[in-house]
C-alpha cells in the first residue's frame, strides 16, 4: 500500500480525543516521516508525541521507511 498520501512535512496529523480530558492534551502523529518541530516533543525522528498542559511524551520514533513484504 502506498501511504505517501498520508505523509505531511510541515503540519502533522492530530488525533481527536473525545474523552473528558481530551481538551487538556494533543496527540501528534506522523506517517513515513518524523514530526516537524513541536514545542515539548524531544528526541530525533519522533513519529508520535503526546502534549498535555504540564508535560509531553515521545510515543515512538520513525526507524525505517515502510517496505513491502515479499
């Protein structure tokens, strides 16, 4: 599958959180590329990050480009 249409370089995807605390946090996601600079998200090649009112967490990194199985 070609996921390149989901790839964003300047503006990452943000997940909609419908929980009671959803307005207090934001999930940033990237497909195929690391996230652009987001205040509070630390690390290199960050693929997803959670930012809350008082903290942030790196939720994963981009390791290799997707590859089709044989």
